[in-house]
């Protein structure tokens, strides 16, 4: 199954890889990174932005150790009798 663009960016961020428009365009052929970052932030992702001096290129990342809430309750396994 092919991942959609927001899933690709989310996977990069969760893997600890900062993303910027140039690297994402080269790696994934995604051209609207700022729109995807906006949508992830709207879902509660604490994405931070830093700007490279001189180039003006924004680099986005997640705080170390942050994990998204799935919204699903993880139940303990039921032992077999």
C-alpha cells in the first residue's frame, strides 16, 4: 500500500529526521511541505521550525522522545486458561 504524503512526512519526523522543502522534494517528490506541516500541527503535533541563516530555508523537527497518541486503548493480553 502506498503511503500518502502526510504519512511519509510523519514517518520521517518520528524517525528523528528533520525535514526541509529541498530534502523532501529530492527524497519523496513532495512539493508542498509547509501545507503538510500545517496539517500535522493542526492534529496536535508539536513541530518546531528553525531557519538556516542565509538561505531562509525552514527545517522542521519534533522534540526528542515525542510520540503521537493513537487514541486507541491498549488492553492487556488475556491469559489462556
